[in-house]
């Protein structure tokens, strides 16, 4: 709680300055609504925006889960074959240079307006940070651990399970947090390109109606979804931390 007080106080200060500027400057709410007006619009339209938020979550979560699964499997294969890592990794890095604005319409054009293109876009955007974090974490395994296990007759998989994977755990969760911030954004971009429901559709419709308060309400919901996902990941990290219950990791 003590660590949350400082950022919470800063957010409240920023919101107070924002609200004060909107009230004192006389700027139209069509241009810049205050935070109270945004929260009021969010409350009034809570049922409608809730349906759109659920549609976004139902795309972002499966895409993120599949992305993490593919990243873990790919990292294990590349770790076992360094030559393949040197050949494949530049291709993965190059794929991240394609802008989302161009990639989302292509996904819709190739795979239609269903769930598949949106999930694929989330996977493409969130895959690389987890992969790079894991590969970096594998390299941080202390050589003494590996040599000790080898001297005890452990095979490659046993060394990976007992030394390499635990050593990569902090980097793995760091990569998860980075990818989680991209998951909702990628889903919204996919919805811009073609969808019937979702936060992206909500923001697009509000923009076309010149409702800045509803646009900002959609932004608030997308931020809350991202923060919720980050909180869940943090909870998983704490609950799976080695040493819980009085036992330390070997």
C-alpha cells in the first residue's frame, strides 16, 4: 500500500489539474471534457461499454495465452539449438518492424472478419518480448549450477528444469508484463480494421459522433483492462515464487 500511495497521489493531482483547466479555461466539452465528465459518461453508458470491453477481453486473453505458450516452446527449441537461434531470431525481430496500422487490415483481408485474424495479430505483437526475455534469462544461469548438475549425471532436460528455467523466471515475468501492455492495444487495432464489437469499435463510433467524452471513456476502460491483466500476472508471480511456505529454491 505504501508503494501505491505515491503514484495514486500523482494521478489525483493530474486529474485535479485537468478538471481545473477544463472548468477555468472555458474549453468546450466537445473538445476536452474533464475527468468528471468522462466518468459520468462512463457510468451512464456502463452497460454498452461493458459489452464492448468483454468482446475485447475475449480476443486479448486467448491471443495472449497462445502467444506465451508459443514463446515458451520456441525459446526451449532455440535454447537447445543455438544455430537455429542465430538464424531465426533476426526474422522474428524484423517481423516487429511492420506497423500495426498496416498489419491489422492485412490480417482482416487474409483471414476474414472472424476471431482468428484478431488473435493472430495479438500473437504477433506479444510474442517477441516474451521470447527475448526467456532467451536472455536462460543465459543468466550460473555456470556453477550447470556444472554441478552435470557432475551428478543430470541430462540436458534435467539441467534445464532444475537450473536454466528457474534462473530465467524473473526475466520471463518481465517479458510477460511488457507483452501484457501490448495485448489490449493490439486487439483494439484489430477491431479498428474490422469488428462488430470491442473497445476499438466503441472508440471509433464515439469519434465519428464527435463524443470526446465517450472516446476518453473507452481509453479509460482499455487502461483498466491492461492494469487488471498486469495485476493478475503480478499475483501469479507472487503465488509461484520459490521459497513460499518457508522453502527456498535449491
